[in-house]
């Protein structure tokens, strides 16, 4: 295959990334956001792996011939991006682990993992705080006025 | 002793490996003061190493030290490369981390349950490890790995504030998602650069990009540039990609806010220096590509918008967080000028802002320690009750304003000079001045509450914060005043860093 279709891995990688990005932005469920983040990162892995491939290349390993001599039988795919992406996979697993740990804690303290419900609870907390401070302010005012009255 | 252990020749790698191994060992340091003492020892040792490293760099004839890990030649292995710029940033990050660790003891005792102290300090030291690693390395992929080490630990540190306010959890998760998307963009950008150049070493990348016949019209290079710009913008909290920052700094434990505001975003900016100046080069980033327009518009908008937002805040930590985004705007606007004074002002402000904002968040943390909150209402009259803490806050605030004899004045002097030298960039100078007025406004609100109003309720009964909090706070604030009066050292280093970034003599 040639042309734009011939590099279909790259189309798939972009597609995967965009699905992931959409999920991260549009889904209110935190678990779904974590899954989408994983998908987003998986797209990048595919990109790195595709980058290493060359036409007719095979895995870069030593071949042992019958007489015991070792030699390379080229051409080989570039192993460097593969190694890099192994590291990136570990990183992505760690990110997912931290994200899930946070989501468990959020579920424990908020009782939900829906982002919009959490946001509403935070807003309610803020309003309650504000009203409390208004009440305290009013009490202070009253106190000061009474004191002034007393002195007068 | 230094010779016996071959410390000097291995300094660049020790800066990373000592906190890496030390951080993991922190978990085994028991439940009492052990973890804190161990973390202090490790960060102190690393600070000492960075001082030695600075001396080495200043003495080096080439102007930099190159260290090949495991003696692998830099084409294949990882090269650590330290020049005036990253030696200075290393010194800043390690120094502020050390002082913040000293400060952390009391604050953490109050804000985090005892049984988690060993984990807290383990993650703390590992975060410092990641930040120093990003700064010392000369390998693009190594940057990504260390970036993720620092980010993951920072997410955990922020979430540790959950016992004070549950919003720490959502703040951390939001930062995790945005931060990971940003880091993924950086990873992808590095991938595209690898595709074009076939190397991961920053210097080699630069040479091969420069050798490309038509880099400006090479789509792969352009995509890499765009991806890196967005990813770095997210990591250094460049307006409007800063949305994760205010909430994270507000709800993180106080010591963590002080550490992050002083180091994390600064290292993000250092990465931008490396990618834009060292890898792509000034000619590509700022002449062929309009990075200076994009960056300075975003930075100036950030200075103004977050300045106005900061004035409207009532929570001190949130006010300081918004102010941080604005101050980062100064740093970005400075290097976007791409002339010697602009870049030098940017480098010097990385240091100056680190000590000022570190000290300010420590002051807010000291108020948290005594009162359990730090809103404008609860600090009424504190000028009399906690004189040292509030005086530190005022001195730091004057630094943010850029008042003469504070470090902030020196940075702004360089920035304004750079803005007036660059063609058509005078609006940046105007924005710097308007930003300073906004800083006056939000600092004044604190001064007014603390000194011109009577204390009420429990605020009338508090006493000064313990010495172990006040002393580190004043070390940083004192540094900001000292380097405002005598800026020879910081000025010379940042001029040297700026010249080498812009491609002149190192």
C-alpha cells in the first residue's frame, strides 16, 4: 500500500488519541476519564512503535548459525523507540495507579465519582462558608453598635 | 573526603541518585521525627552538591560540565550537561527545597496524620529528585521520564491535603489529568524530533536540526514544535493553560504549596528554555516561528487577568497562587523577548520569585498553623499578634510589587530594559508596570487587614509561629532582600546564562 493509506498506523494513532482526548474532556465520570487518559497515552505508544518499523525489517536479535557463529541478518527495525516506549508504558501504568487511588479517595469522601455532582457539592460548601461569614459579620456589627451605644 | 569517594567528578549524577535512593529509604525511617530528619539530611546534602557543582561550572574553561552516564558515549547513552543556566536553577531548586524541608516539620505535624509522615517525606524527596533530574539532564527522553517522576510525586503531595479540605483530592486529580495530557504532548513532540534527527541528545538534536536544509517548512519539525509548545505551556502554567494551578496550590498542605510554588513551575520554564533555545535555537523559535508573539501575548494576558483575580481573593493561599501565575507571566514575557536583557531578567526572576513566593507561602502556612485557616478575615490584627510572620509577608509582597531594594525590583529592571530594547515590544514594559500596580493592590489588602484592623475571636489570642517555621521563612525573605540590594552574583550568572542561550560565548 502506498500514499496516505499506506501509513494507516498513524491514522489509528491519531484516532485513538482523539477518542481519548474527547473522553477526558467530555465524560463527567472520573473512571471514564481515567480510561480515556489511558487510551490517549496508548495512541502515543502506537506512534512510537510505528516509527521504528522499516520496510522488510525484522526483530533486531542475534541469529545463531549452525557453526556457532553469531551474526545479524538485516535489515532490522529500530529498537530504540521500542525501548523508550517500554519506559513510557511503565509511566502510564503509574499514572493510572495514582489516578485510581485518588478516585477511590474521592468516592470515600464525596460518595460519588461524577464530576458534576462533586462540583455542585464544592459549590454548596463555598456558599455555606460565605453565609456563615455573613452571619458572623452581622453579629460583629451588632456587637460594635451595642458597645458604641453603651459608651454613649 | 571528597576525593576519597570521587564525589567531585560524579557530582552531576549524585544530584539525582542521592535523593532517588534517599527518598525510597525515607519510608523505613519510622514514625517519629526520623523521616523529617532524614529528608533534611538528604536535601541538605544535595544542596551542598549543587553549591560544589556551581563552583565547578564557574571554574570550567568550556563553561559547562559534561557527564556521560556509565561512560556511554553521548550518541548512545544519556549525557548530563551542566552550564551556568542549569547550575543556577539547580542551586535555586535544591536551596529552596532544603529550606522548605526545615520549615515543613511543624507544619506537616499539624496538617498530616502521624502514621503517614514517612510516606509524605519519601514522596517529598522523590519530587525534589525529579525536579533536579529534569534540570541536570541533557537528554530529551530523560527529561520526560524525570518529568513524570516529579509530576506523579507532586500529585500525591497535593492529595495529602485531603484531611484539611477534601477539595485537595479533586484538585490533585484535575492536575493529574491536565498534567498527563501536557506531558503526553511533550512525549509526542520528542518523538517527532527523534524521527527527524535520529538522536535524543539535546546538543546533537540542535546540530542536526540546524543542518536540515529546510527546517522551517518541514512538517514534522513544525508539528514537534507545536506539540512541545502546548505541552510545556501546560507544565509551566502559562495562561490560559494554568487552570490546574490555583486550586492545587490552595488545597495542598502548606509546606507543599511553598515547595511547589518555588520549584515545580520554575523547572517547567527551564524545560522551555532547553527546548526553545538549546534544541530549536533562537533563529527557529523566535525568528522563523512566531513563538515570541504567542508567548508574550499569553504572558501579558496572564499578568493582567490573574492580577485582577488575585485582588478579588479572600483566601491568602489562593491569592498567592493567582499571583504565581502572573509572576510566571513575567518570566515567560522576559524570555519571549529573545534579547540578552529579557532572557537574563527571566532567569534572574526564576530565582527571585522562588525565594519570594516560597517565603510568602511559608508565611501563609504559619498562619494556617496557628489559626487553621488563612483568609483575610482571620488575619485581622495579626500584625500585632504574629509580627515576624506578617512582616515577612509584607517584605515578600513588596518583592512581588518590585519595590526598590527587593529582588523583584532587579528582575523588573532587566525585564523593562529588555522590553524597551526589543523592536515593537514596549507594550510588555507597560504590562509589567500595570502588573506591579495590581500586586500593590493585593498586597495592600493583606496589610490593611493585618495592621489597620482590630483582631477578633481567636485571632486576638494567637502567638507568633514557632521558630522552626519563622526562621526558614526569614531565610528566604532575607535572601530576597539581600539579592535585591546586592545583585552582582545573580546578575552575572543570569547574564552569562542568557548569552549562552542566545548562542553567544558561554
